[in-house]
C-alpha cells in the first residue's frame, strides 16, 4: 500500500507540473506587456462580447470568472434589448475588480485574484478532483491570463482534464481558447 501511494503521488506530481501550460507565443504579434509600473493600463470599460463572436455565446464575465465544470454558476442572463459593458479596475498588482453594467446599472461584481508575470496578469488557477484519480477519477485544471493588444483586453485560457482507470487507461483533453474584447473607454 505504501508503494502504491508513492507511485500515485509521483504520477500526480508529474501530471500537475506539465499539464495545461501556456504557450510562449501568443496568437497576437502586437501584444503589449504589462509591468508593475503600468498595470493600471488594464483599467477601462470593455464590450461584454468578444470581437469575433457573432453568436454572442461567450462573454467577458463568464470567461474571467467561470470554470467550465461549473459554467451555470458564473453565467449571466443577458438579453439582446440591453446595452452591456464591463469595467475592470486594478485594486493592486494581485487583485482586479470586474463590474458588469446593464443600461448603466451595475448587475454583477467579482474580485479576481492573480499575479503579474511575463507581461500578463495570471488569474489564480482553479483545480477540481473527482473520484480517486489514477484508480478511477480525474483532475481538472482551469488556467487564465489576461493582457492587452492594441488597447483591447485579451484572454488566453486553458482547460485540461486528465485521469486514468486503474493507472493503465489514461485519458484526457486540453482545450485552448483566445478571446479579444474591445475597449470602449
């Protein structure tokens, strides 16, 4: 039993170290690095829907606060008859305020914690464990980072689920997503 725990711990450690890593190359060539001295550049008002989403199935609030395995918890009911925008305010180098407005009235507020690293703001990673991983279960990792491109907000996300059945049958997926939100003020 002692050896089994050691093997499982070692496998878990290797999976967590290498899983869901961000690429060094962003999909945008005109990415603006953010430093401690100019983190306030993130402050501003942004459209709630990404630039390249004509279906309006995604929104900035869900992208920044939600995790895909609990999508309904952090979802906003938005209708087409209202005017929405999001305001982001830097509290300090490790906290942002995200405020959602509908027709100039605040409808949601969330504090986002993270850290500034490599020219981007890395939102604290979220992880979930179900079952007994590597015996019969999975690990789920949700990572996000935000930055600026031509004064617009960019969100780079990775969702990674991995696990195994009796250590032998490994399985998983990795989903990468990049969204850009237009600054309106």
